[in-house]
């Protein structure tokens, strides 16, 4: 099994934290996104979508998409459970992880990818070129702040994003907060539940991954 | 258990097809998206994100997000499996469903929501207002066609989207193709694998849901 990572990128970091929480050691290959290594023939043969993370399995096939990789790892290494222990918990975690991806991560990515100079003509991940849309960056900024408010409300009644236990939804949300800082977007000062939660999850050893 | 649906909308249709494939009967409540019923106090108390589908459970709590609802239903009604039968199949289906959501459905939604007159000031689902961005609609159109090419390649070697068996990934992809037609985007004429697959899945009785 080989894990294709980029040490500086937010999406593979979700998998790195997941691996750290599970205590799984896996052969890791760094893909240099800054120099465009993901578009080269070698990596394209592994993942035609040209994105990390990717997990190459022993049969040579490849898994991409964070949630699919984590699901596979959870099946192989059930403890500690990060995707839930019963049907209802699994569904709630899946729901919150999806909300974080759609309302959080994708909004941060809109804000970031549509403004930074280095991504001109590359505003969408993957092999095809797309021009930046400044209005979309602005929309992204507004959506991120709206999402932080939403999350603050959820965390008023819950220790973790999906309830009483730490899960993939916390990993995804913590990475969202850190990724947002790349675009100078921070948690609102008065989002006290969100800040209390962030301090707890960012204090776990896995957050260094 | 109550299923909050809107008969004309693509996202809840994914759950309707899932229910039909499983042969599950559930009390269904229609939410009139056209008149803005999703923003009213009654539905907002059920799902503060103001979107369908939503599944209200017997304890009064609510699940939203298609994948979470389907996961819960699969746990309660395992046969026929639509999320996979072993670890690798589960991961592959999860991966393809995620690709369809990110590369397909979200691109179609960008194309649709940023152009139609009825969604002026409502370009993003949910309770907050967002203006339409015509450039994003154009980007969406390009991305949909790119995704159709990608899917055509996958279906050259596979009967179904995630391999040999019909799954949630097929449901999501079929709904993407039908939703794209709302914006007059169709499968390319020469995408023969995609068209062969579409004819097969659209011919299943569940596609009428």
C-alpha cells in the first residue's frame, strides 16, 4: 500500500491526521504540487484526476477521494472508530462530514483558488485549465463565515462536530479552519463554541500531521 | 420515520431511487421548493440548512445529505446492497459517488443555479442570499462535459460506474445526466459507453421515482 501525499496541502492532511489517530504506518510518497508533478505521466497513471490524496493498493488499483480512503482504512483498522460505531452515529458523522466538505472546504477552496497568483488558469483542481473568477472568491469568503456560524451553533450543544465522539467530521472541520487562514479568513471572535472546540482538536497530537 | 422530498428536485430523487431499489415504503412529505416552503419556520426546525432531502427519525432527530441518508437506510435494509458488499467495493463506490457529486452534480448546479431567472439572488442552496455569477455558469457547463468524458472512459471497462454492480454511484450519475438536461447539456454523441450505460440504468423501474 502506498499513500500519495503532499505535505503542504489540506486535502491529504485529512488522511494524514486520520492515519495518525489510528496509529497506522504506511509507505508515503510526496507529490510536488507546486512544480506540477501531479500532471506528469507517472502520477496521472496512478490517479487520472491528478489530485492527492491517493492510496495505491497492493493489487495496483488506486483509491482517491478522502472519504473513500478513510472508509477503506477504517475497514482494515477499525480501532479507534472515526466513522462511527452504530448505524445512527455512522449516519450523523457522514452527514456532518458532507456538510463540512460542501459548505466549508469547497467555500474555502473557492476563496483561495480564485485569487492566488500561482493558480491563474488553474482555478479548479485537475488536469484542465480554468480561469479564476474573482466574484466566486468573494462568494467563497462569505460562505466560509456563514459556515463558521453554523458550526458554532452545532458546537454549542455538542463537544465534537457530530456529537460526543471525535470523528472524521472533526478532522475535516479543523482542516477547513486552518485552510481558511491561507486566505486570511478566521473564526469570528464571538464564535466561542467553535473556538473552544478548535483549541481542543488542534491540541491533539494528530493535528501535527 | 418521515422523508422530506420535493418531487421535482434532483437531490431528493437520488433518495427516491434508492428507496425504490430497496423496496422501502416510507411516509413522505412534499416540500414545495418553488414557493419557498423550505425557508419557512416549520421546515427550518426540521433542517436548518433548508434543503431536501431530509429524513426525520423516530426520535425526532433529522438526517440530511444524500449519502448519510442512504447509509442509514442501507444499515436498516441491507438488501440489495447499494453501497458495496466488501471493504474494497465499499471504498470504490464511495469514491465514485464522491467524484460524481464534486465533478458532476456540483458542476450542473453551477450551470443551472447561476442562470435561471427564478434563482436570482438564490444562487446557492440554503437560507442566505447569493447573487448569480454568469461566469460560474459557463465554467459549470465546461466541467459537466469534461465529467461526461471522464465517466465515458470509466464505463469503457465497467458495466456500472463503480464496477460490476449497480450502486449509489449509478443513481447519482444518472440523476446528474437528467439534471444537466435542465440546462440543455447532454451527453456527447460519441460518448458511446456513457450512452450505453445510461440506457441501461434509466431503463430500471426505479428510474421512474
